[in-house]
């Protein structure tokens, strides 16, 4: 487990070792979630990554990106 500190304007420094392990790059968009008093920070998946993870989940020949749009309705 790594330690960090909350800086001015709400900035949080992510240690270099963690960024390298997770393949995080400067300017990359992240998702943040509050759950049970904790903050969860995740890399946002590209549409291609999301689509490839859905392959085989749905019977038939539907386009996974179309399914994603339906879920957002």
C-alpha cells in the first residue's frame, strides 16, 4: 500500500511506481467512485477495450457498442 496526500484544489499525487504498474499516463481520463467511505480510482476503458470484453456475452450477432448505448438509455 502506498501513501499520498491531498494537495491544494483537491489534487492527489499518485506515486510513480503505482502509475507504472497500472500503465497510467499524464492526461488520461479516470473514473472516480465513492464507496463505503473510500475513493476508488479506475482507468477509463476505451470503446475498443469495452467492446472486446463483451464478445461472447450476448447470443446472436449484435454489436457490443450498440448494447452499450442501449444501457445508457
